[in-house]
C-alpha cells in the first residue's frame, strides 16, 4: 500500500514508523521523477530536499507555523506533504498545480513569488508580526540553491540577527552552490588556516600514517582532501553567521532525516533566531541528475527517465541564436564582455564562457550588482552585455535608470524569455520590461521578429557606446525569418497594399501574428500595410508620419498594454497632431495563471484571428461613424 497516496497532510507524518518514512521518501522521489519527466519542471532541487521537507513538517506545525520556501521551485516536496500528491499529474498544466507555491492552492503556501533571495525578508516581517501580536508560532525560512548569493538575503539576515527574541528558524539548504556574497570572508578564513605554520606539517603526518594502512588508508586519504572543502562549506559559514549574531546549528547531513529532525527540534526550542545549516545533494536519488555537470537537471523539459535526454526536442530557439552571435561579435570585438546573474547556461552565455573565460562574469543572483558593475565596466572602456531573463530586469530598474542611463554608459541588456512565458506562472512572465524601460531617458530598445533580426539588432546595439541598449526576445523556438520589402527609417515594411485602410504595427516575435492577421483583413476586402519597428524605443518619427495616412492603426505586442510600445506609439502620433484611430493589443494589467504560452495568448485575444476580428469590427464602426 502506498504511503504517499494515503497522506492527507503534515500531521500524518508525525505518527509514521521509520519504515513508512523511508518508503515515503522513495515514493516522493519516484513521483518527482515521473511527473517532471512527463510535464517538465524543476527536478534537481526537489530531489535534494526530500528528507529536509519531511523533517520540517514533522517538527513544525504547518500552517500554524509558517514555512516560506525561497525560490519556490524547491517546494514540490512540500506540496506533496501537504496533501497535493494526487494532483501531481497536473503539474504546470492549465488549471493544475503550479510549479511554485500558490496561495490559491493551499493554506500551507504563504509566498508564491518565485524570485530568489526574498524568503528571509518575508520571514523577518512575519516573525515581527507574531511578536507584536503576542503569538508563539514559529516562522521557518528555507533558503539555498544559490539564493544566498542575493544581497537582499544578507540585508534580511542583518536585521534578523539584531532581534534575538523572535521565533524564527532559517534553514540554509546548501547543495554545493557558491556563497558568492561571502567569498572574500570565506577566502580569508581559508587563507588563515592554510598559512598557519602547523597546517602543512599536520597534513603531511596524517597522509603518511593513513597510507600505511592497506585497507582504509588510500580511501581515508582521499577523504582528507574533502577537509579543505569541508572547512569552507561548514566551519567558515559557522563563523560568518555567528559573527552576525545568529545561533548556528550544523552542518547537518540533509539526507539523514533523523539528524535533520534533531537539529530542527533543537532550533525550535531556542527562543530567538536560529540558523540550521543543512548539506544536501542536488538530484539525490537519480544518478542521471547528480551526474549532470551543468546544473544537476535544475530545470528539465519532458525527458526519458532512462537516459535523462529530452523528448520531442524543440527546434533551435532564440537563446541559441544569441549564443552563437554573441561569440561571433566577441571574436571581432575584444572590448565586448558578458555578465550574467547565476544563469550562464539558461541565457546562452556558456559558449562565450568556454571561448572567453576571462571576459564573462557570473555575479550570482545579484541583478542590481550586475547592472552597476556593468556600468563600471563601460566606464573602464569595455562594452558589457548583460544577459538575464526579462522578468529579472525588474529587480534592477533603479540601476538601469540611474547607474547606467544617467551616466550615459554603453551597456547592452539582452532580455531572454520576454513577454508571456507560460507554464512557469505569474512571476516568470517577462511582460513588464517594455513598459518599465519606456521611461528611461536615452535608452534604446529593440524587439527582433526573427533570428536574422536578432543577429542584426544585437550588432547594432553593441555599437552604441553612450547609452543603454536593450534587445529582448521570447521564450522557445525562434520564428521563421520574415523578410522585409522596404526599410523606412529604422522600420521594416513587411507588406504593403495600395489602399491605406489599416496599418499593422507588429512588435518583435508578434511579426508573424501581425502578418497573419493582415491576411485575414485583406481577405475581407481591405488594404493593409504591415510594419516591424525593430527599434521600439525611441519611436521612429518616420513610422509616426506613415501612420498619419491610414484609416486605422493596429499595434500588437507581447507586453503589457499599459505603458507599453502601443501606448508610447499612440502618444507619439497624438503629439505629432494626427487623429488616426489606434487599437492597442497586448497583455492586460493582470497576473497570469500558468498554462502553455499558446493557451494564454488565445485567452488574451493575442492570436491572428482575434486581432483580425477586432480590426474588422473597428473598421465597421469607423465606417458607420463616417
């Protein structure tokens, strides 16, 4: 009989035998592998927190005790243990389980924002509220998988350590990712140990004695090499956290559930903030994931569980085009350098790093630092290319505005996964970038419609050395090349009829959508011209003048309607004194539930047929009014 299938919630865990708990861990890993192999999702991080998740829910009383998972992709196990295992076949599907914690799904989920390094700030506030309201509940923040490289986490730790009367437990899930913000301090501590005059003689004596043993000697000496890493990963963090004023417990083997439970029980008894340092292995229990050198199958598309290889391999995507072109540019331009925020492979900088290891900088989950560091690189005479997901540029808006644009620094931002991304949910959609960046003075923003345009616009962007430039593109397969018949200013004309009934302004990857919608409108007997602005900020004056000669203008963009390109274009047309009717199509001002991208776009009316129907209705109204 399945233990997991009969689990209704965390309270069931507390009466289980050790045998049942061992079976439960096995079943959880099996369901993780099966579900992610079918639907895609975050596999490696969740395989690594099975025992940790079980221990948390055996020691603490959720939802009375609030458990906050940083970078919510670690929360699949939490979902299973809180009664949602039976729904895992719907993971990341429309109407099914979210790939992140979801307040709408369960009272056990408190925070659903999947951006990293935020859990400690949430927990800090929750614990303060408990104290002021006289509650004795605990708040548990689980952070790790790289999230401690974010400066916000250290700001929160500084505040947490200052108040020693709150019931707050911080669990550091250390799965081998770098503690980037503390590298200097850790390195100094290691240096102190290595330069101690007693250090090398001691190692030599131990080596000699261990190697005398034929049975355990060689293996034990190999283990000795792990001591150096152990000092860094265990002893140095202890000093770091205790210097902040936090009580420290650990390190604890995160796959030894009883040991984790003992540590958490000890932490729970303490009256103030406690940090429990847990060592885990990303991908634990699935050898193929553990052996994956890139990221231990951090996030996987549907795959064959026997091999770990992706099934239904998608055609070359936008990221691949960028990956190849930025290397070609760097071959020609020794001043071009690259920066990423803990996403070297996902944003396509891996080939750049292989060829130019000294010219790429992975700063960890630290977008604000990445952007200002890029400004410094530009001031130093280089041209930095900052590659991040579009949703993460939100985190560094102030730095783009005041550290780059104000100082007229030539920095190129490459925004991957722009627009509606789909099944990763609300906080991973990149549909705000063009609205946010519209207000940045001097910034130039490009939205390529296909692979050829991405290559061309990227080259144009890195030629600008006195202002920030942005190139943004969608998630997934790159669009088939859509050739232009004419270039007007910086705008490409994709098709043109003699009759000037409708001008379709199709932005970025919506070039094909605009072209297909135009065909439907043409078939209804109207003349249509389709253009791609290419550079959507600033608005091309030639495009504004072109619009003045049409009976109706239609804009379509994979971005919010409010403050986006359509809104900026409408303002430019009005400022020029033109009174042409304009229909703006884009994403409404709402957070989008997870589903496949095509499903979401259809719901939003961002399909060729929907845009064409709206255009024909507008033409009909205009005709009736005229």
